[in-house]
C-alpha cells in the first residue's frame, strides 16, 4: 500500500531509493538515473510512494509506474 505524500516526513528524508519493475530492464543506467531524479524532485506526484523508517529519519522509496514514467520521460 502506497503512502500519501507527507510534508512532515519529507522534511526528515535522508535517503532516496527507486524500485524499477522488470519491464524497465532495457533502460540504460543514465536513463534510469534521469527518471529517478525527476520522480524524486516531485514526490507528491508519484503514485507509488513509501516512507521507510531509517535510523537517521526516513527513506523515500518510489516504485516506478507506467504513468509516472510517461509523465517524466516525455
């Protein structure tokens, strides 16, 4: 279950991770890095967002969906 965007947790985000489903395996590392940066720049627009508790705060984890990919890769 995805979390809702949370400004409080956002202020405590210390790490970012991006989960890539298998269908994006053909993308180069540069393409993935570019898309991940765009997604993490606007996490409030991502459909699969999770905040994972880590020792120093939170890790924002975004799972790439087709809608998110089309929005930022266009």
